[in-house]
C-alpha cells in the first residue's frame, strides 16, 4: 500500500474544535447551506470550514485543520436573527418549491441581509450613544459656573448619510431574494418596492395579503429611499440639524426634516426617527419572506399552509411562522 503524504495524514486524521467562546453560549443548530456550514449559537453565528474547503488540492500543510469565522455577534437569543434568518430557515425547505428556487442560496442571501442589518444597528447605536453622552454632559454643566457652551455632534449629516446608505443596502439585498422568486418580471437589484408593489398587485390582485402588506409599508420604504438619495447626492429637500440653542435658552436635540419627491417629514427628533428603523426593517424582512413563501410553495397531497405558531408551541419565541399540516390535535407545526 502506498504511504500517505504527511499532509494527507494530517488532513485525514480525526480531531475536535471549540467553536467561538463560552460567552457565545451553546450551539443551538448546525445548518448546511450549499458548501457552507453555519453554526448557530445562542449569542453568535459562525461559519465553520475544514482545511480541504479552503485548500482542496492540499498544497499547504501549515493550514489549520479547521477554520471558523464569526459572521455576526448575535445568535438564537436575538430577535433580529430569529425573526429573519431562523424564519427563513424554517420556511425555505427543499421539496416545498419548484426546483428552480434554490432554497440554500436564498438562506445565504438572508444571512447577508442579517449582516447588513447588524451593521445598520451598530451605526444607529453609535449615534444614539453619542447624542445621549453629549446631552448628559450638557445637563451636568448647565447650572455650574463654567463657560457656557452647547453640545455638538459635529458630523450629524454625515452620520445620517451613512445610516441611510446602509438602510438602502438592506433593500437591495431583499430585492435579490425577491428576484429569485420572480425572475421573469423585470426586477433588478436596483428595483424598489413601488415597482414590486405594481407587479404583485397585477399578479395576485388588490385583496391578496402580499399586496396589502406592500401597500402598508410603501410610505416607509419610500421615505428611507428618499432620505438616502437626498443625503447621498446632497440635494435640496433634506435638512439635518445639530443641537440648537433656542431663544428661551432651551437646547433642542438634533433633528431632521425631509421634503423630497413623494416623501414629506416634518422636523422631528433625529434619535426618535433612527430608533424606528431597525424594528421596521425586522418586520419588513420577516413579512416579505413569509409572503414570498406563501405565494410560491408547491401544493402537497396533504393540505398544508403557513400559519402563525401559538406561543406555547414555539421552539424559539421569536420564530412566529411555519408550515402547518392538519395532523393530530391542533395540527402539526413544521419547525
């Protein structure tokens, strides 16, 4: 028998690996998405790779036997992860769709979208922390005998531009997912929800749940898009105000207003507006996935449909939807 090369003996030998850290919590699920192995922990998500995944020709003996990469520092305990990625993983099962719909690719895109959302959340949190810190510093000094000065973010408009650019990336990734379900409708990554709304309304009618959902979110999606365009291209119609001293000596916190194309937003607190973005995007991403699946799955011989899972039957409290079949008492929720 021919002796194995040293690199072959190393690659073929057994072993073990600790994925992540103790702070990440326990491994909840391991998900195979094409060539990727995704490791879901309670407070993080990792991608786990073997050396042969990186170096299939076995040319580098010094490559570690296994490699792990942190994808996001949120896991199964996160509402964002559960409502988007785990909902997609629950609903996008092989065999429930025509062969043209690549469910593993769709879940990978959902994971990309989750990363974009996490980046957006980080940018928003960074701004909110800065505003809160400056406000507290001002309050602590306002009645003391020191030189009078008002707080200043300094780059509030630039921060808003970055935030709405990130928000626009989420819509683009969501459009990538939508296109996989409707490849022949003329949609592109740069298409926007008004065009999608027209297509869905024509395809399913005004009374369809998907159409009504899109109608309900249209103002928000247009607002985000118009903020992005106006800020990114420095167009008239958008104003971002830093801390401002009023005639009565009060200091007004940073604020924002928009009057651009089809969107008009009266001047309001910047921090309050930014706080609405993540909850809205979580809802929109989750509901879009649910409606896409609901409109496109293959009928089975046995009746089945997507239903909201009663709280007492959920494996994860944030994963609200699954396929339901009329099996047993109360039916079977495929989680």
